[in-house]
C-alpha cells in the first residue's frame, strides 16, 4: 500500500513539474526557475522509494538514494532566495536593500553546505516500513530490515527545512494581510502540519504528501507576484 502512495505522490510531483516548466516558458520569472530546481527531483525521490522493494537492497538502490539525498540538501535551500524574491516583489520596504537579498542568498549557500557536509559524513542503511524498502541515514524503531539494525545511524539536521517553512509561514501571513493572497500561507501550513506528525503515528509519507501542495503554492505565488510587480527578474 505504501509503495502505491509513494508512486502517486511521485506522479503528482511529476505533473507539477510539467506545469512549472510551462510556466517558466510563458513567464521567464526567475522565482519560477528557482522553484523548478528542487521540484525537478521530487518525483525521482518518491519513485525511488516506491521501487525499492522491487529493486532490493544493493548498490543500485543505494546509488539512487545518494542522488535523491544530495539533490534535496543541495537544491532545497535555494528556496531561501525565492522567499527574498517574493518579499521584494510584494513591495516590502525592508526587502529592498541589496544586503537583505544578499542575506537570503547567504542563507541558501550556508544551509546547503552545512546539510550536505553533514550528510556526507553519514552512512546509508536499508530501512523497511510496510511494503517499502529504502536507504536512509538512520534506522528508526520499527523500521529495521534485519535484527540488530534498529537505532543505527543518525539523522541529518533539519534546521534548514524548519527555518525555511517558518519563513514561508511568516511571509505567507504577510501576503494574506497586505495582498489578500492566502495560498502561500495555506500551502506552507499543510506541509508544516503533515511533516510535524510523528512517523510512528502515520508513517513518513505524510511529509512527502505535503510536497506537491507546498510547491503548487510556491508556483502560484511566484506567478501572482511576478505579474503584479511586472518583472521577471525578482
């Protein structure tokens, strides 16, 4: 059952990627392009988990997992730059100075470097849950594929993702108040709630389930603000 859920989430992300590429061709908004970069690997991420049980443990699945982890840690922090672009396009005075945009860029680089280095220091282990098999840096309770593996490894720090979600919640609330645009806040709230539900309660797929909702909110906001500001470069 979980394999099917991950496959459907991957398909939803793939469909959203097609929509995003069309939006980029139509608008040439820089913010849309920056959203496309991490979105381009989300379908692959979920398809890899869905295919894990068919492929079985080994170098192929482990290599595919390396790609999905590195894409996540290297590309997701680019959304900090998107947040800065949204603030400038929304006309907020505090976002106008170049130093502010430079700070958003610095955050993106810093979190990408920090999380990637932290990940490369860890090993990958086969993890089993329901009918799925995947590789992860930590084997949580109840997810060991073999006896004695439970508790191995460690998680990569989630500080970057947490800061990013809180940032978009605050920015989404501001856009709702000043521009009557509730969709960024709503989409971010969905992934915030789903990611906050413990894996032991509902499984780790819920945070993945929130990804297409969150990215749809980002894309809709990028087009809304890009057209409202009349620019393709912010």
